[in-house]
């Protein structure tokens, strides 16, 4: 093995705060209010989609027919505390890469986390 590839969300970055905020914002929109949906209801549907290996948020948006969608707030992402040490250690033996379903700006976010320099390959949707 020469190269190790990583995902970003819930691998290098904890997204809990992002999803809590997104579900809360979605629940505050008129469409969700009319359907009587709470942030917990929306999050539960995301969990169901995830277990079913479906696109989490998109599945919920389609299920309820939301026309307005709460944004994914990258500024709430938190790097896992141990991620930098693990990445640094792995670069001693392997080339590293990322294959991830991420929003634009992934390289900038990795740079801000101090990790960009360790990844030779970055492939993102």
C-alpha cells in the first residue's frame, strides 16, 4: 500500500454543530413550519437516509419538497483533536489523499486546519 485516502466529514472533521444548526434553520423556515417539522424530525430523517445509504440532506429535501434549503455552514466544522497528529504520522510511511463529497473551498478549509500540506491528492465533488 502506497497511498491512503481519507474522507473529510466525520473522519477528519466533526460536523455535529453544522448539522444541528442546519436542521434548526431548516425547521425555522415556513415550509417546515407548515408541515409541523422540528429540527429533531429533520435530523431523524437524515439518520434514516444515512442508514439507507442515500444522500442525507438531499433525500430529506426531496421527501418534504423543500424549495428553500438551509445552508451547510463550513465555519462550524471542527477538526478532530487527534487528526493532525495522525495525519503527520501517516505521512512518514504513505502518500495521503482525500476523496470526498465536499462543497467548494475544501483546499482552503484544509489549509485553515493546517492539513493541506499533507495531502498529495484531493478529489472532491
